[in-house]
C-alpha cells in the first residue's frame, strides 16, 4: 500500500490519507500526518546520506523501517527529491536508463548535522511505527478475531435468539475485553 499507513493499530478500518482524511489505508496514526512541513525532506535526506538511492528505493526503505505500516506516495516523494536537488542538498546522477540515483552533497551533510536532533527523532518515530506494527500485526490474533466474528454471525443469524442469550454473549465479550486489558 503506497501513500500512507496501513490500518493495523492505527485507527479503525481503512485508515487515513496523507492529509488525515478517511481513505483506503493511508494517513497517520489517529488521523495525523506522518510528517509535517520539512520533516519528510529530512527523512529522505537522511536515507540518501546513508546510501545513494533511487526514488523508489527511498519509498521502500521508509516502508521497511515502519514494518510496512507506512510508505510515502510517489506523488510526495518525487517532488520532495526535486526540491532537495534544487536546494543543493542532494544531486541526481543518471543510472540505469532514465532512473536517477540521488546522493547527498556536502551541503546536505551539513544540513543533516544542523538538524541532527530532529533527524534522530524522526527516525525514532519511523522505528516506533515499525515496532507498533510488529506488536499489533499478529496472525494468530487476526485468526482469533475472525473466528469470533464468524461464530457471532452464525449464532446471531437465527431469528429466535433469546434476549437472555444476547445479554450472555455481550457479557462474555465484555469480560474477554476486560481480561485482555489487564494483561
């Protein structure tokens, strides 16, 4: 999924886009954007300083750092790379046909040094998203949730479910939620 967060652990269902709107698996945790202002510029600059990269490689690296939970869209990355190039912080080199390989310049290295604390915090944010994804993306938990859903659908599909049984089901679900919360 390109362009934003995948939904695991970041709100309900489909997620939000880069602008914080509801959308198809995009956006940030709790509706915030992943990066504000010049933050994406710093992240991309840092990744290119670590190793010269193509634009797509930068997208893949961010996605890898977040455990697949976030990948900036090409529509955001490529203009940002052009801006970094225009600012003299990176330089584009021809490689593999029409692909450009971006490398950091001395000015880019100096800019990273000037903003080292912010860069460190941004990279930590990406790592935190990846760690959150790892904690919340358990196949066994998804299987158990799906099992519960199917059992409920099957059981409640009958029109003659007594009101007392419905209350018992709700009580069991609430009890399970409370026990999980206490773990």
